[in-house]
């Protein structure tokens, strides 16, 4: 799951460059439970940019975690990678 080339600095650079305000309430890419029910594919497209920011964070912080915790993160990461690759992300 973790990319050996990732460092705190490289992940931080990516996080700092991300405009997550677009996804907060009032932002252009924010969505509600009603939007999920009405257009789940649109919502996946909105989630994937956030996943691109969060995934390397999870990879870095999971290193010292117990194996079962890492396994849970890996399963979630695989799911998100699958969803986002299908959404073109």
C-alpha cells in the first residue's frame, strides 16, 4: 500500500496544494446524502480527488499500526482505488 518514495514532505506538499474547500459545505463539489441517492456516479467523481489526497496520508500513518489495522486500511484503499479507477480518477 505504501509507496517507498513517499515522505512526510512529499505527502505534505500534496495536502497543502489540495483545495479541499471545494468539498466543504458551500463548496462547488460538496454533496449531501440526497445527492448520493440521486446521482451516486457523480458523487464518486467528487470523492476521488479527496481520495488522491488522503491515500498517501493513510499510507504514511499506517506504518506503525497493528497488522489487522493495516489490513483494514488496505481493504479500504483497494476499494477506493477500484472506485476511482472506474470513475477515471
